[in-house]
C-alpha cells in the first residue's frame, strides 16, 4: 500500500492510495484502507515509521555487522534472510526480498544500516530509536517469537549472532575504494515509454531516445505511431565508472519526422550515484512535458586489455585435406577473411589440396568490439572464366583473446579439411608480431609464458592453497570474484590493479563463469610459484609451503607477522561450501535473454538475404523477437523476459529457433540451438555464442534476477481516488467540474 500526492502538469495535485491484493486475500475496505492493516511481511505500524530516520544502537550495529558477510556495509536479500533466521524468524528467500523492498527507500536493492535499524525497531528485536528522541532503553530488547516468555535467541546462540562494534568500522574500511576507477561497460537497457506526448497530426508520435553521458552518446531505434513505445534495446558505453558518475545520464526523447526537424518530447537527467554500491539500478522517470520512461542502468568492469585499441593480426599458415574441385583431383585454393566489416583475401595456391599461404592480415579496432563476433573464413577454388567453386566456410570464436594475446586455431571447414592460423593481439604502441606471426615477447596477459602449457591441466590444491583460497573468499561463496582475487594477491605482495585482477581471472576462467574456482586458483598459484600445487596424478614436488619471493628477495614473503592474516585453517573450506546458498534453485524471479545478433545466417530468400527473427522458449515459456529485414547479420538487441523459478529454467534449458519471415508462405527455419542454463547455478549472468546446424551463429546473454514472490503474484491493484487540491479554473465562474481518467 502506498499514498501518493501527484502534481498535475497544469496545476494542482491529485491524492490517491494504491493497494495490492494478491488473489485469494481480502480486498481493502471501501475507504481504500487494507482490511488487515498489514504491509508486506511487516506490522501495520511500520507505515508510520517507514521514513523516520532511526539511529542504530550498538546492539543493532553489532547484528548488522554480523549479517554483513561480505563486509560491504549493506545487506543483500540473502544476507538479510540468513541473518533474520538466526533471530528465529522463518523467512523465505522471496520473503526476505519483500522485507528488503519494504525498507529500501533509495531503491538500491540493498539494506543500509539506518534501514536495518528501522526494521529492528518494528520487529521489537533490539533497541532502536528515531533520531532526536530519548532512548527507550539502553539495553537489548530481544524479540520473542510466538509469544514465548524466554529470551530469544537462547544465550548459547547470542555470541554467534553478533560481533563487536569495532568490526563495523572494519567493514567500512574493507569496502572497495577502487570501484570508482574501474574501467568497464555502462549498459542502459531502454525498456519503454509510457503515455508520451502526441507530436503528430494523427495523435501519435514516432519516438526514439538519445542517451548520453559526457562525450558518450547513442541513439535508440524509432518506434512508429505510438505513445507507449517498447524499445527493449540495450545501449552500451565504455569508460570509467568515475567519469559516468560525474556526468550522470541524460535521456532526450524525440519524435522522428521525415521532412521537418525532429520534435522534442521531453528529456530527463538522472544521477548514476546508485552504481557506487550496486551493479544494477532501475529507473522510472517522469518527463517534464508528459509521460515517463522506464530503463535499467548496469555497470560491468572489463579487463583493461579488452578496451584497448590496436591491431588483430591473423597469420594464415596453411590448410590440409581440402575438397577437390577440379577434374585433376586438385584445387586452386584461396581464402577470404572477414571481421566487423573488414575483409581480406589471400593469394591463390595452384593445384593442391594442402596449400601453404604463410600470409599475414590485419584488422584494426577495439579488442572488445573485434572479438564480439567470430572471424568468418570462406575458402574458394579459383576458376578462370567462370565463378569460383566454394570449398567451405567456418566461424572462429575469438573470445579466447580475453585472456591471452595469441592463440593457434585448426579450423574445420563446412565441406572438408582444416585451415590453420594464428591470431595475435597487439595494443596500440606495442610491437607487432614477427613475419612468421609469432609475438615478439611471447607473453600471455599478465601471466608467465609457461602458463599456456598449464592453462587446462587439472591441478590438485595443496592444504596451503586451500588455506589461502578460504581467506581470500570473503563472502564464503566457494569462488573468488575479481575484487577478492585482487585484494588477496595484494596480501601476497603483488601490485595488482583492479583491471589486472580481472585480466588474471579471465586467464584462468575456463568455464567463463566470471569467478575463480579452487582448482583454477591452484593453477595460478603454481605458475606464480607462491605455494606448492601439482597436476592431478603426479608426485608432489614438496609437501611444505613454498613462498613466492617478489623481486627476487631472499627473505620469505609475506613476512612472518603477516602470514597469520593471509591464511586460515583448512576446515574453513568445508565451512565455505556449507555457507553457499542452497536455496538459489528455488528462487522465483525473471530470466532475461538479451538477444544481441545473428552472424552469417543462411540465405532463405531469392535476394540472397533473409528476414530473421528468433523464437526463444524454456519449457512452457515462449517469446518471439522482432523481425529484422533483408540481412544475414541481424542486430536484434532485444530483451526477452520470462517469469518462473530458477529450478524450472535449469531443468528445461533454453531453445532458440531462428526463422525467416515470409509474407505469403510458411516461415522458413534457419536453424535452432538448445543450450544448458547450468551456469546460472553459480552466476547471475552468462554469455553465449552458439553455432547453428545450418549456417552462422547467434550471440546472446542470459541473466537471472530473483524477485520478491509478491511481484510475481496475480491479483488486483486497488486505486482509491481520494481528492484533488488547487486545480486549474476552466469555467467562467472561476471554478471547474472535474473528473479523472485512470489508465
């Protein structure tokens, strides 16, 4: 339930109360007030205290610091759920999310200390008071579930429920001060406009949006003849978080006109300050003219190498066992290489099925953009006086360059044979590879060259490795994110930047989860020489800890007085596994499929093109993308959302059927692909680049966002229209005869 005093665009305010009644629950009374007086999972008295500033008592601070497992200074819904359970409250995951939403006044998706203090006050669990009032008591007031007369939690559990107040300051110190300097990608998911101004004679508009932050600017697509456009488009900007925060985000909504200047429909400037503490924030912003715009902004740090400009060198070495296209049982092969609109053609090698080209080609641009789609290879047999015969094609996924500057490929062609090539990345200002296509320095990211031979070797973690891993794993998830890895490596004396840590993580992240597993950490330790680690199945080199010595120092590192802080006992690893979130599978929420683009699709129409769209389904859920006309490389850039439980989505996986739209005949299939959603067990987002069985590939990202159960329930939204004040006078008598339309 919420009360609104809504300013009208001309003059005055309309006052109303909005109440949600899930199916099967009592409707609000005729006065618009809920029959039971409850708000979510909270007491009715919460409504009067919801926005009152509350000062946290020492006991509240202690409990908050204990619940705050990742020392972020804020609680997410899982931390709140687990914490409330230690107080004897039987709270579900969705219930905790609903409670958090009830007190999340800044819509950050996280609970601040003062918000937690208000919750404690309403529950009566610990003493908390509105700022400026006299304390009710300086002692802890335990909440007693079910009217029990005994104190709760029991005395033997209280020591585990809180920790000393100074730890709160420690949690603040352990917040991430380098977040502002991160380089990465700011994504603006432009969802929809609602009730926009009519700018055309037909009473409609053709709206689009110009989104900018500082010098960055991008334009959305135009949606024709509507006042409620559904853009559902993702616009991405590369830069540093600090710069984006300093400029904020400006959205200019425009009406597209063919023969005259486009009309402004209103603009809105928003602050990006929420991104200081959370990676995603939702906006619903009113325009000064009429209507509103709904969008989501998210931040994703990216290894610095991916944002660098430079040259992608492709050394075309040779091919083996190609198809024979000529009567002599041989071919005259050559190859075309295509990437991001750039194309190169090799020389022709006469009369062979095993040509040796030994040729180099260059593609210039930003690494992240270049590797966002595959390198296309088309092989041909040269024929004099007639069209050349095709020998096959292939797509090469270049995402491996996220973690290494050089990689060798043996690429199978669609018809027969293999093409062998080496791909090398040279950032601007660094030496190009030699004529043989080999990097001059032979390095791989931030890691020793020897790493290449160990990258995929399964390594058994020694007890010392497990100890260090458990200490680095601050949130007890059983995996390290790039910040935990960065902070941990610094305790070992390594001067690692945020982007450097992200790059190191990517170098060992074989499952592309964005997190470092224990065995991946063991391989990193082995290459750094910091602690003993060995490939599975081999004899241990040593059972003792082998400290890494930075800069050739002869003394042990870290110093003896720091080692106690660098590791913790091995049993904590098992504890970390126990503390992982077992209820994730039962979460209800939204599965978002960001359908990005198709690459090199099959031609289904006589014009050599297709009109592709995609049907995306998971179990009984199904949605269809928009159609992109006359292309083999469609840019859908569309977000499709499905509501349900993570467990159900994992059991069904995701099916994408790519189709060609036809007007008078049945739509033609261009290929389909079924993918597993298992990565969502451990991460909220996963990128896919999937080849189709016919031709080409599809690029998309799948993400999971839990939602309070209430938000997914069916029911009735009750609007109690109370009164209006100070309306505009429309009649000669200086009054009006007002009525209201709600839609």
